[in-house]
């Protein structure tokens, strides 16, 4: 039987969002430990399923992919000590990778989502990806228009430049995609979906659908490495 997300896990995260304080967290530490373990167990079962279409996950472990619950508040005006969600990034090189990958965000109050793509790459890689999109616009559009991708994701999301990127004209046919600082497909996951018995299948099917986008985005990044 597939590992599922417990309702108690979502309840804990929803309450953490409401009571984001060290005293409350200390009193509910056992609930946090149980919720985190539930999330990691889900990831550990998910990874072998992903390996069938994404070989970079081989030998990765759920516990190594999960981001810390503790927020770095040193330079933030928001002094809440904890994140109100669990997040894991699955990519070549693990959760700190600059490469395209897959993200699973678990939160209460219908705020869970999954995503795939490239999140704010370094300047050199960003330039290379933009160039690839410009050169291979038809291929890029075909990926976004694929039925499996459209079924799960509403196009590309992410922050965009207000002006045109350096070296490109505003009339460039690819300009709507070139303005992005990262290229991601995002799928919202209401609580009722997260708690379904087949949630594992939901996640794996969506991740499989976004793999062609990841494959497209990583190629120019590889070329940057070869040139060094």
C-alpha cells in the first residue's frame, strides 16, 4: 500500500502557520517530528517511482532533499522563526542544485503545490537558457503545448523583467518567455487531493509531465559547463 500524507501532518502545518512562535513549537515538537517523518516517508517511496523516468534521483534520500523548517531571519523584517510548510527539491546534485528539478510543497489550508522547472539560475546559465529559448522557440512551445503538460500546469510562471533582456528586441517572437528569470510549471494541490489514497500517483504523473521542460532547460546549462 502506498504511503499517504496523514491529515495530522496538514493539521500541524496549518496550526504552525497560525502559531508561529518558539514556545508553541517547543510544546508541539513531537507533532512536528511525526509530521516531518510522514513527509520524508512519502518522499522515500516517491523516489523509486521517479527513477523510472528521471535517473538523476538514483541513490537520493528523502531526508537529504527536505529544506530546514527554521527560517533565516537575520536580514528579514519578517521575524517568524519557522516556515509554515515542508519543502523538498529533487534534482541532480540535491536540494541546493542550480539545475532544473522537481519541488513538492506541503502546507495546510489548501496551500500545497508541486512544481517543476528552473528557479532563478546564476547569470551565466540564465543567459544560456534565454539563448536556447530564442533559438529553439518552436521546440519550447511544443513542450508547453503538450497535452500532459497542459493538463497539470497553466503555462510558465515566475518573476519577469519589466523590460526586455539585454541583447533582445521587444519584437522578438520569444520575448514573453525571454523576460522570465526562471521557468516553472506549478500545480496547486488542495488538501482533499493531498489526502487522497492515490496522491502518490498524482505527484508522479505531474512530475513525469514536467520532465520534458527540465530536459530542455538543462541542455544549455550543460553547454556552459563544457565551455569552462
